[in-house]
C-alpha cells in the first residue's frame, strides 16, 4: 500500500470547506485512488496547516498515474491551486 499525505495552507481560511469539497470530489472518479480522507484543522495553532489530504494507492506507480490524471489536473488542481498559500507532502509505503 502506498500513502500520499498533503498538508495545505490556504490564502483564505474561510475557503476550507470549499477546498475540502474539491478534494472529496475525487471519490469514485479516479480508479487508482483506493482511499481518500480530508480533514479541516480545528486547533488553528501557529504550527497548524488548514487542511489535510490522505490518499491510498496500491503502488507508487498508481499514485503517479493519479497525479497526472485528467480529473485530478482539470477538476481538482485547477480550482484548488489558486486557493493555496503553500503545501507539503509525505509519501510512504507500508
């Protein structure tokens, strides 16, 4: 199993629900995506990011295919990227 985690800082924290819905819209639309979880931060500390994405794949190759898939690029990144101040990732195999 391959896990891809992304932490997002939003330009406008009031867009957290919209950003969450954009990410959740991938559910059932990208065959390589085997698990999807999105969370909005509730602590709001200096260390906090605003939003997290946890995705699961069968392999690194499947994650790479997802990263360039039409839905991910044209329906998720197209709308999400303008909302972002920054993002960080963690990727690992288990």
